[in-house]
C-alpha cells in the first residue's frame, strides 16, 4: 500500500460529542478522553486528536481496522442460534486481535517505539478483559507490555500501576505458568532498577531467573535475558566482576544455542543440495527411495522447531549481545579475545537472521582478533574460519 492510500485510509472524520446517541459516549482509543474524530475507514474507532489517531494507526490499527468494524458494528436482531453464531465469530476475531496486538506491541518495544507499543498493548488489554474478565491471568501479558511501554516512556508510576495489576492477577491464580511469573519479576526488577530500588531489583531479577529455570532450564535462551538484566543491576551496584561473569553466562548460552542451530542449518543445506542433485539425475526423492521414512521426517521437523526464533526474540538478542560487546570493548579493549567472543556470537546470530553482510563484519573481526592474539592453531580461530567457509556471507 502506498503512502497516499494509507493517508486516505487513516483520514479522520470530525464527530460532535453532542451528536452521539443517548447514553453513548465516544472515547479516545488511546487515552479515554472525549473523542472529536473517528476513523474514516472503520467508522467505529474514536480519538481525541489527530496525533492519537496517528499513533494508534501506526502502532496497531492499520492491522486490525477491518476486524474492529465487524465486531463493533451493531448486529441485526436474529434467532438465538444466529446470535450464538455471531458471538462465536466475534470471540474468534477478538482472540485474533489479542495475538496480533501483542505481537505488534512486542515488535515496537524491541525497536524502542514505545508510544506505538502502547497502542498495541492497550488493544491486547481491552480485548483480553472483554473475553476473559478483569482478574484473569490471561490479562498478565497485556499488563506486562503496558508496563514495558510505560517504562520506555519514563512513566514509572504508570508502569508500577500496570505491574501491580499483573501481580494481583498472578496471586489470584496459583497455577499461573512459570514463564509468566518469570516475565513479571523481570519487569519489576527493571522498573526497580531505574527508580533506584537496587536491592528490590536484585531480588526480583533473581526470582525471574528462578522461575525461568524451572520452566525452561538455567542454560536455556529464555533464561538468558534474566542473567543480562541482573548483570546490569550488579554493574550499577559497582560489582563489575559479578556483572562480567553474568554477561559471560549470557554469551555462553547463546553461543551454545547458535552452534547447534547453525550445525542444523548446515546439515539441512547439505541434504537439500543432495536432493537436488539426485532429482537432476532422475532419481527418486530421498523419502521414496527409502520407502517413505515418515518417522525421520517428523524427527527432522521437531529438530527444526527446536531452533525456531521469533523475529522479536532475534531483535532483543541482537540488542543484548551488542550491549555486552560495548561493555567488553570498554573494559577489555577492542582487540581482546573476550571481545572477539561477542563478535563471533553476533556473527552467528546474523547468519541465523539471514543478514550475511552484518554476519561477515563480525566474523571477520573475530577471525582477525583470534589470529593476532591467539594464533592460527587456536580452537576459536579454527571455529570461526569453519563458519566463514561453510556459510555464504557475500
């Protein structure tokens, strides 16, 4: 869609509060104030200003405008069966909106577009509350997104309010998943850290690692952000040795994961190349030649899913590893093997993310440092050279 078409779709129509039906109050989608314009495209979403309409449009509305029109428009009276069918369709649409809104909010959070993230998080909260109710654990992800966006905007009191709601909902549900408990403690720890409550921050971040370790394991990539944020807390507390050790833990976790992931990718590439050569020679596909190895195919699919990363997870990890790289350069120098370890990990992650130019920059730098400092026989030097050889980085 070109920019002119998008502008036309986003164009607002002026509405007068006095012209609304009796008992109906048009409120801004972003802030809840009395609205004076509505979306021209869907006609069911209202705003207090063009600025709030722009934020909502860029943050989430462009993704869900057509769906909101369907679920918010008045329904014609029909039979009980027709009403039940409409409610079922509406619920499915709202569940879809929740997932899209959470995804867009997270994407904008990792890109530091906090106002846009707030728009998506508000939609996730609004529809989660309508479907599940006010005190359900299903609202916790939306509250955490709202808190993260508020922290990014430096609205710390607002962030604490959202986290208090999330805590209440978790306390109401003892069976709350550990992954949600982990993320709640992580958000609280980050908030307490920026507001100067260091001891509380360390306790919350320790709880984050604890619950993530129960859910996924202490060496899992899902636990790595907890170590990273705790390292930041120790840096602020002037405990640089502990911080450096925890940064190293993050790097080790991701290096282990990426080594296995790239090995799997290389094996897949080799098998696909062999398959193409076999087909060019007129042979049967591998599965047919072997009598249809369904179990092997399923095992291969399961292995592939083990190494799947979401786009937002890749972006978050690139940010984390880049921050650790800057710490290493500052404390150990740009030519240190410890710094080279970060270049290697970042290069591997960029390969995974299909960004060969960036991957090459980091891997070549790691290759040079290992060569100059450790020599050509060092395992680190040989490992990086192997990666550069087997993956096309031009």
